[in-house]
């Protein structure tokens, strides 16, 4: 038994023994919470035992939970009806596996009394009645369950089986002459619920720029000459007198908040909000309206400007999807992908029949799933499930709000890319294998186009040095952290500092300086990504003259010089700093050759054999030379130091070893010597 179950079992035993002697408790609120937690623990323990196949023990746990709930009701305490319904339905499932169908029907009736029209209770009752031979009553329960869940595959199969046993006619599904088959209509989330009262527009930080210090001091400039990224949502109310476009921030990620959104008090008083972008209060009424609809699951920002209408569906293709959403399609192991924590495992290179997870080794062809991967500052994976007849062409509102608990059994799409893939499969009949092959061909074409542009622009070692209008040099990283700037020596073996740090790849730091400034700026390595972004942007924290919390992992540039260097490396296909170092080394060699000096790599060092006495004499001679140099350079300081040593002698014994340390006249440490001075 795992530690969590062991701990829960101990809590259940303690609680059951406690309530037997709880007659003196007068705090009703505490006792109600205590009993509710006990019922929850009994339900969880019964579910855990049920999953292990111990039906009788599971029924005993559910029975104990029902008894505790009835005891609470006798004491005028309220137990949530959802808990009672789950206890009755789960006990009915345990009785079904034990073959006690009559008691299962009784528990389903009790669950229906607690929660009228419960889909789970109707389904379990229909199963038990079918085993008892009451097909007509089972069919009535099945049809009632089918009305509440028309797209549930298990319920549909049960109703069809009961209809066959009763000899009923199986009717065809109704197909509308206007919209076509059910499920192929437009996405409900693409029907903007605020279209009649609000106007929406997409912008970016270039065309919607800040004009003042406050959070609402922005101005929309649609005529600005730029390439809009469309990553900012703007909104304005049609009935409002203020027709300026207002930015709608992302909704605060607080799933437990169920109240109404309100305006920020500082913004209402036209003051500066101290929380800035992290403020969970709305900055305008338009933001409240959008956040409210998003929390209801009735509005999705991604589908707001891409409603998948008839024109969009005709132009939809794999290439179009990759152009809109970037990234690529690939196959991953579904068993590893659905595990918690998630494991990303591809096809193994050593054995193509299994996945790359060394501990599991799942059969890859039987467990592969289609995944859309986008690599930017982080890597985002979106699973694309296969299309089946019960799929609903709409985004799941639970997934939009806080995550769908049904996971793969849900008939709705869990992402926009999954919805578009379903639409593409519905219209063209393309398979997942063909989607992956088309994605590979798309990226192959992009790589070929990039190589052609590189050849046409004459990219080479000579042309690379012309595009970067900056001074550049490599220095020792350890010295740079200590505030020193030291380049390598002529042999490229150590730095020029007295410490003689080794000149290795890990200790090299690139410094650049523009011709207008006098300060050297450090340049970090290029952010890791499979493909280059369209352009590199400045870090928001650095632009606000604040400290970036991501430091080395930040994928945004921390200075204009760093942005120029990254852009130069992207245009010239320089992946790492080693290529920049080779280019700088070649340029440095060319400059030194033009000055008349030749920079050659250091020759191989040969070991020199000498006697031990001669080596020790050389070592002593070098130390004598260093001491003479030190004395000649610091003669005045040494005279003063000798003066104080003469009047304040130092004890021959070390500190702590002198037996008469308190009454001893000489000093016992450097601190005493300085105090005497």
C-alpha cells in the first residue's frame, strides 16, 4: 500500500473512533466539516480499492460512508448531495461486479432520490436491469441517460443493444439540409457573444504604444508603418462615449474565484497601480466584459479573429496551419505523454519498434499520437486526437476555463489546433501520417529557401564582418566577473591577468561596444530554438530599467547591442559562440598580419627533464627575484612596517598556543598589531 493510502486509512480509523465519543462537541460547524472530510476519505478509499478489483471491500467502504452521512443527517448536519450520489452509484457499480444486481438497482434509486435525473445512476440502473432481464425498464433508463449525454459512446452502445433485444427499429440520424451533418457546423466559440455591443481589433506594442506613465496611457496608431504581430487584444464599447481603443489583458489565472470582476481602485482614481500588469482587478469595463465571457467558456481569443467560416475552411491546409500557428507536427508515445508527470519520448533510434523511454519501452507504432510542437521561449505540446464520428467541432468550454477532467474521452476539441486538424480531416480526409509527412516537407522547403537566400546574398566569412557595425572582443569570463577586462595572450593559452586563468571555451565571454558609446556590453549565447524567430525583441524588464528575473534563461535581448549581434548571427547562420570566436580570431589574425606581426598557434610543449636539486635551486632563485622586486617597489611601506614591528614585536608562538597570552607583551595577531598602530 502506498504511503498516501496508508495515511488516509489511519485518518479514517481515528475519525471513526472519535465520532463514537463525540457527544460533548457543541461546535456544529467544526463537526460538519469533520464528518464531510470523513465521508470524502471513505469515498476515495473505496475508489482506490475498486480500481484494484476488490469489489467487496469497496462496497464495505461505500457502506461506511453512507452510514456516516446518515448519522450526520440525524444530527441536523448537511452532507453535500454530490457525495451521497457518488457513494450510492459507486456502491451500485461494486454490487454489479459482485453479481448482486437487485441491491445495485436499489442504490441507483437512492441516488436518483438524492439527485434527480443523475446520468450515472440511470446508466448503472440500466446495466443492472439488463442483467435481471427487465429490458423494457432498462431501455427507458438508457434513453433517459441518452438524452442527457447524446454523444457518450457507452450509453449509445447500451441503448442500441437494448433496442435490438426488444426488437425495436433503429432509426437514422437527422441531417439538416442547411448545415449538413450534425457536428460539422461552425464553432460555437467563434460566435462572439459581444459582437453586438463591442468592437475588437488586434494590435502589437509597436502600434499600441505607451504615451504616459500610467497604466491606461496608451495610444493606438493603426497607420504606423510596421509589421504588426497581432499579440494585443483591443476592445471598445459601441454605446460608450469614450471611443478610444482599450487593451484587454489576459484573464487572471485564479480558478477558485467565482465572484464578479471589479475595477481597480487606483485606476478609477487616476493613480498609478502599484501591481502593474500583475493586478487581478480590471482596468476598464471592456476588460470586465471580456473576462466574464471567457470565464463562462463562451469566448476564446484565438477563435475571435479566425472563426473557421466557409472561406477559411476552403483555404485550410497543413502548410496554412503551420504558417498561422508556427511549430511542427510529430509523433510521440501516447503512454508516456499521458503519464503524470508527462514524459516526452519519440521513436527510439536504436530500436525503431519501441519508444525512447528507457524504463518503459512501449511499442511505438501501437501507442503513437499526433502532437503539435511550438518552440519559442518554452516548448508547448498540444495533443491532436483522432477524428471519430462523435467528435464535436467546438472547443471544450471546460478546457478553456480550468481544464477538462474527461481528457481523451471528451468529444470536444481541447485546443484550437486540434479543432482545425479535425476540420481539415473532415473536409479532405487526410490522415495523421500524411499530416506529419506534409509538415516535414514544409520545413524542408523552408530550409532550402533559407540556403538559397544565403547563397544569393553571398554569405561567407568575408561578408559576415561587414554587417556588424560594432567593436567586438573576447575576454576572460572569470576576470570579467571580478571587474577586469583581460584578453588572451599570444599563445591563446591563458588570459593576460596575473592569475593566468586558462583560456577555455567555457570561460570566454563576448563583449561588444558601439561606436557611439564607451561602455562594453556582454552578449549571451543565442537562445536555443529549433528555428530562428522572425526578429529578436528587447526584454520588457530591461526596458523598464528593472532587473530581469530570468537572467541567463531569458530569450529576449538585454541590450540593443545584444539584439544586433543575435540578428547578425541569425542572418549568417551562426548557431553558437564558438563560430563567433573563430570569426573574431580570423579577423584578429588579419589585423595583426597587416601590422607586420604574425600570430601563429603555440607550438607543442615538450617535457624537459632536470635534476631535483637544479629544479629546487631555480625555484628559490625565482622567489628571490620576486622578493627583490617587491622590496624595490614598496620600500617606504616596508620601512614603516619594520618600525611598527620593532616597537610592537610579534610573539613567536601562535595565537592560542601561548600559555601567558594575557600577560605576554608581544602581539599575538595582526589585529592586535593594527590596534597598537
